[in-house]
């Protein structure tokens, strides 16, 4: 199992950057995790869009969904050209209702609201609600004998560590710095504390603001979880 970072920024990208999006490749599947701005373009460096199997969205904030509309246009054109058959499956949370309704209007996508679990051949995902201003789900992705935890966007909460426990690696929101950040995201320190307590093999930090001093994030996390990495866009990581 491996993932490639298409975009790692939030809530908006820097020049030439992209917001949240990760291509997960596992058991011949190509699954897009989140679909922020710039990800549809970046995805094409890795795969033809007609080969995408599904999109899974952590939550309905724009920096995680804003390229769904153009991806829908792409599916429309590819279908017209005979390159793709059937609608692109998109799995997401069922709220906020107005955002969901807009996405449900994309006519070349088959939109499904997920509950606890989603199964593909060779890959299963379990969803766990986290703490964010709109419903957001962390996911555990199991495939090829490995497990990746993806936090989505979340503030720290009691019980987060238990979700991460048992994963091999974690890709975690680390928007902030500091021990007690205020806001709806984790800090590098908090992500590293959770990863250390959960006893995982590797921690990947993501979802930085475009003006972040990334060396400071790496340093802060590294003091708690040596070897913690700040992900790089268009780099692939083996789970
Ligand atoms: Zn968010």
C-alpha cells in the first residue's frame, strides 16, 4: 500500500501548491482520498483519470472537495469519448446538507454517504468521527497486510490515540504548532504525542498553512516522535 501526496495545504494553497488530496494505491486500486484544489491536475501526473476507482472524502470543507466539480466534468468528457463507463463512485459524510446537495448534483458521480465501513476488493476502510466544525471522519485503511490511519481534519480529543493504535503509519493533520493550540486542528506536537502513545512505525504530518515554516513543524514533532516527517507534494510513501 502506498499513498502519494497530491496536495497538502489548507485552508488555501501557496503559489503552485494544492490543498488536501492523496492518491492511495493498494491491491490494483486507485482511490483518491480528499479532492482539494489542484488535485485533479496533479492526479494526471500519476494516472489517467479514467483509471480512478473511487473518491473518499473526509469532510465537506472546500479545501478537501473543491476539485470534485472539475473531476465531474472530466468524467463527463471521458464518458463522451468512450474512455470511461459508469459514474465515478464518491463516498462522503452526509452533512452539511447544502454542500452534499451540490455534490449530489454532479451527474457523472455516484455519490454515497458512508457509515462505519467501506469494502473494496483488497482494501477496507473504517470511519471514525473526529472533532471539527463540520462532520469529519478519520479513516483506517487496511490492505496488503498493512494499515494506514488518515486523520482528516481534527482538533485533539480524548480517544484519538485509541483510533491510531494498531495502524502501521499515520497521516495526520498538523496545521498548528504548540502544545495547546486553539482551533479545529492538531498541532505537530499533538500529532506526535498521539503517534508515540499509539506506538506506530511512522508519522507523516500534513495540512500545513501555506506560510508555515515546515522545519519548525518537523522539529516540534521530532522532539516527541523521532523521524516524524512533513510530507512533500508529489512524493509517494510506502505504508
Ligand atoms: Zn476542514
